[in-house]
C-alpha cells in the first residue's frame, strides 16, 4: 500500500513538472492571440530611449519601436491587441524577461554572451560606445584621467562595469578609480551634479540624452575615446523561436521601409530630443540588416 502511494506521488510530481515546463515554454505568439494582450517593458529614465516628458507622458525611441511591433502583431493576428506597458531599469530588465513577466524588453541594453545564457536577444538594432560625461570645467579628458577618481555607472550595466574593470586591469586607469553604482542613469547624473562623483560612464547615446535634458546643457561635456562598442538588442524570453523570428522580421521591415530612420531622426536627428549623428558603423549595420524578402 505504501509503495502504491509513493508511485502515485511520483506520478503526480512528474505531471506537475511536465505541466510547469509546458507553461514556461508556452508559445508567446499563441498566448498573445489567445489573450489579446502583449506586455512590453520600457525604460523610464533613459533619455531618449524611454522617459517621462514634461507633460508626464511616457515617450521615447524604444516606445516608438514597441508600437511598430504592436501594430505588426495586430496585422499578423488580424485583430486588436492591447499593449500593456511595464517599467524596467538596469537591475530589473533581465529578470522581468527571464521569468516571463513581460514578453519583450525595449530600451538601451547591450547584447552580451553572458546575458545570452539567460535570455535571448533580437538582432542588434542600435550601435554606440562608452564614453564619459563630466562638468565643462573638469580636467578629465579621457579614461587615464580617471585615476583615483570616483566614477558613476549603472548598477545593472554589467557590460559597462566590466569595461571599466578591464581598463583598470590593463593599466589604462592607474591608480584605479572608485566605481559608484546607481540604479538609474538620471540618479547618476544627479550624483554628478552634487559632486558625489567626478564623471559618469555609460553609452554615448545615453550620455547625450543626459546632457540634452540637463537644465543647462552647456555646463556639461562628453569626453574620451570609445572604451567599448555597445550593440543594443531587444530583450526576449529564451526558447521562443517563433516570437524572436517575428520580432526580427518586424525590425527588418521597419528598417527597409524607412520607418526606422524616421523614428531615429525624431529622437536623434538635428531637431530631435538628443541630436546624435548616426555613425558610419551604425549605418553599415542597418544596411547589413536589410535582408531580402
């Protein structure tokens, strides 16, 4: 009798494991079609990728890309799909996608091999590099000038943190600098303005946004060589091939149609929120992504 009970328990446990595995592997496109909802995570303090404008509206480059995917979903499924927006920051973005809380994360996230072990990424859609933001009268002009200084960076920006650590190990920054971590870039900029740090280190595109949104942009300057190159990708749950293919196909069609350039110019063009000329390398990347139909 006891043996039979043990067998029953084992069967139930096995069924639960199989069920939970099936739930985790549930096809996202099918789920969206069945529920009529798609959940996307965006940044709130990363200008111009995702932020609150003066009127309190959630806007940005990332949100516009999200809307492209939203519209493509409605066209593919032939019905209205509700777009649910969730906030994310450098610390929460990976867990939100990995545990299935959101279907996609759209912001300023560098594709790394380490992150690829936890989540999936779309094709790279943005290319930038890491530099420094300092006060206009700062003597810091490049990374060697950080020796012995306090340098701010995002606590969840592992690629940036490792970049600084490699620079210190290689002797580019010697003696070493002190890393000061902030949950969000806007908090890091506040710390820079308060003198808590001597420089803020992250991707040049984000630094340009921080400077552009400052009360007096002319009081700040972006300095230094590119310490690293940073290709951005959209964050996707792992093992979701059809969903990843759909997102990639939408990106490619957005690029080929010219809509991607329009969105880029809206936020990074001469009259945009953060004027930032598209580098030759970035232009080449977009051309390479223009796959034939």
